[in-house]
């Protein structure tokens, strides 16, 4: 039976609106989810403005949580009624990366194709099949997606809070806990204090970093960073590297995280990293952007530079782990949700994102 639902559909660069879509029933190894909450992520904006090229029309959204309403044949990881978080990276269990304990690099779906793993779509707009961001299209009331992109969670957790774990919080906190593996008593600096940056900050705090330095141009975001655990704040308008060196006694930080995706900021993060330290690049830059570091300095300083995709997560384990931190008060997901919206208010949500008014805006689907 075909299901009708409201969804945010991008039809051309910078042109998106709420439209009625039709969803086919889930096929083998697929599920249908009634979405409860969808996070507004910078990656969605990057699809809208063409920074991340994807075929159009396409249903936006890749960060969310909801309730399973239908399962296709051979689905064993979830059942109808389960509360779930979606993962924009699948976990097939059989590709090279899954077999080598790197599920965050799973190749079972093409993130940029908009299609399901078999190369087809389950979504129609005006009778024509269209794409879904990351085979999900979470910015919709209903979603049909691969079961391998779905992780069940305990029903005691708020689905609006859980939605954030599906991308931004997992990426940021995972960068500290999984990718860089911040050690207790080490020093850390986070460059950029949006949703992902504050998640990285919280991850570093959970790991035991001290001092924990937040860097941004926006004083309101720096104040928020204090509330989320920063021991020091640095306004990047005045030589942030020099300020970090002063805080660390001229040594630099053990771990620096760049979460904006701007080469100049990445250079600052690298320069603020101590000899033998780790500079973790989390932000997604423009495809033409290049990061440039002195090869000689890297060799002589023994600094390590690492990329970070999705917080190096094993979502089947880490989603529940982060929700556990939320339950014990170590990870603040409630204040991360700085404003909620109806799906019809999506334009306001993105405007607030661009203006820096939100830590994380969340669409609540009201069901």
C-alpha cells in the first residue's frame, strides 16, 4: 500500500519546499519509519546550496529518530514498534570496512546517489521517483530506508534528543572519543562552537580533557561553550593560536579539533597542536578546498593529522553509549535542541542556522 507524507524536497539549487510524497512499501531488508524528530544539519544546507552535489529532486534530511511501522522480508535487527535512530552510513557487515571493524566507512550505499542500495528509489513526487539524502530522506513524516541504516534504542529516551545522535552529536563526540581518543588529563581545543563543535567539546570533557578550550568568532557561542564544559574560551578574531599558546604555557594542545571545514581554520588548529599532538579535521570543506601543512614541520614535530567521518562510529554500539551518557547527565542533549520547528517552518529553521541562532534546530513531526 502506498503511503502519503509531507516531506522537504529540494527541486533545484536553493529551491526547496514542503511537498506531498508517496512512498512504496519496504522491500526485502528495508523498513518504514514514522519520523518523530529530524535535526537540521549543516550538511543539509550544503546540499541545498550545491556544496555537496546530489541529484535533484531529492528529499532532504539524514539526522533523525522515529518509530518502526513496517518491515520488509528478512529484516531481523528491528521490529514494528521499535524506537530507532537512523544512521546515514549503513552497516552492512560484509564489505571490506565492516569486516575490518571500520563500519563508519561502509560502502553498501552511495551517500551522494540519493538511491537505495539496489540503485532504485522508494519515493515519488508527482508520480515520478526521486532521491532521498543518504538513502534516508529524514526530513519527512515517513521514511523507507535500508534496515542496515537503523539502530534500535530503549523507549525511555526522548526521540527528539535521540535524533541528534544520528549525525551531529555522534560526529562531534565521536571525534573526541573514537577518532582522536582523547586521554584523561590531556589538553584540547575545539575550533567552531556550533552543534558538532559543542558535541566534540562534550566528548572531550567526558574523556577527561583539561584544559578544554573553545574557539569561535561568536561570543554567544563561546558563552554556550562555557555552559557545555569549556574551561577557557578564545575569540578567534584575535590570533587564536597565540591565545592557546598562552593558556598552555607555550606548548600547544594535545588535541585540536577543526569542525568548520575552512582551510584557514584548519591551519590554526594545526599550529595550535603541540609537538607529537593530534589535529583532527572534522568539518567538511568545499570539494575544491585544500589543506596545506609544512611537510618538514610535520616530520620534525611528529604531529598527527587525521580526518574524521561520522566520529569513527560503530553505530550499533555508540548510539546507545551516547544515550547512556545523556541519561547520566554527562552529555547534554536537551540544551542542544535550542529550537524546534514544524515541518512547514523549515525555511525559518535554515535561516536560523545561517544566522547562528541555534545550536541545533529540530523539526518535530507531531506524531
